[in-house]
C-alpha cells in the first residue's frame, strides 16, 4: 500500500510542478505528461516479494482480512491496499535463562537452555493468526512451553538422578514434552541444549562427594577383582604343573626309555670326571691324566 500512496503523491507533485512556466504562471502543458512516471511507482503496490526460506501471509482489508493462502517465495500478485507479512521458515534459536524446576525430593534447579525450532510451512497461516510475529512466538509459546516441560519432568526425579545417572533420560523427557507442545501450534521442534543446570553450592558439593566415594568403591572392586583373577591364575598354573608331573611319572613307570630321554634332554654335554663302578667301590678317573694309564699298565 505504501508504494500506491507514494506513487500518487509523486504524480500529483510532478503534475503541479511541471505546470509552472518560466514566468511562474501555471497552466496545463505537455510536460505534465511526465507526471505519469509517478504512477509507474504505484505498480509496485501490486506485487509482493517473499524472500527465500520464508512464506507470505496476505492481509487484505477489503477482502475479509487475513487470507488463508500461504504464499511461496518469489513474486506474488496482490491488491494495492493489501499487505504481505513475511514469516521465516528457517531454524530459529531462542536462549532462555532462569527456568526453574522442583525435584521429587523438594530440591530446586535453575536451568538455562537453548531452544531451536522452525515454523511448519503448511501451518504458517495458523502461526500467523495466533502469534503474528516470531518475537511473539518466542514470548508466548517457546519460553512458557520450556518452563512447563522442565517442571513436569523435574518433579519425577530426585536431584541426584537429574544431575547424575539419569541426566540424559531427564533431558529426553523434556524434549519429548516440548515437541508435543510446539506441534499443537504449528511449530516444529528442532533441538534443545542445556547450557547450565544449577542446584546450589551445597547440593552440588554433596553430589561431588558422592561421586568421589562411588569412584573409590569402584576402584576397590577393580583391585579386588584383579587380585582374585591373579590368584585363580596361579592356582590353575600350579594344577597344570602338578598334572604334568603326574603324567610324566606315569609315563616313566610304564616305559624306562622315557626316563632315558628325559635325562638326555637335561644333559648339558659335559661328561662326569668319575664313574663309580660295581660294588667293589672302584672309581675311574675319566680326565685322561697320565696316572690312569700307568695304573692300567700294572
């Protein structure tokens, strides 16, 4: 509509200005045809451009108000007094701080989150009719919905679970709740990031102490398990060695050749210096000394 008004104003001003002659007298003349250029500007009021990653919602005051047709990106025809409202369909980000939640054990949390969402193109008309702008979506939908979702989830868990073992589960519950709330109003949930979760210094100190104690127990259990495994290994090795000796003893008893083979395996290749004889107690020197040959000669 603004282009229509601007065109009329410019055409009127040009028509009047071009009517003055050099003697400052005003009369209709051929130069006033140039005033029609102002009317050309009015043509812009018959078009609306919807940018990329956006949709358009048309407000036509002489055709019943907001039209339920969603206009795609590009050039679109409209009436000179109609107004095209642009709604982005890109992913939007809303950072929300100071959200509160009460736990099952009556503890309080302060949470800061980052919510990402986008307008559903097929339901952009419903979003516009209810909220008009994305600023209103943030204020009237995203922030309250995040607060309600956190309240509903936190009351089901105690403080230790929320900050510890069931942290991921709690986050998932909140995301599912938030997605359902958004879907009712034509908003598509994209993601939820927890920037900060504060339970107070005393509670967090107690949680850290519990974590340290739990770690110490786990370490002690690991050491105990390791010691048990090592002891069991030694028992198995001793049993294996005993079994091996038992089998060898049985084999030797059944076959003297095996005893001889075992002796050969353990012989270091050095002959003994003396060999004992029979029951006469004679000892023979095998070192090759002269005394051995002399004695033999006698």
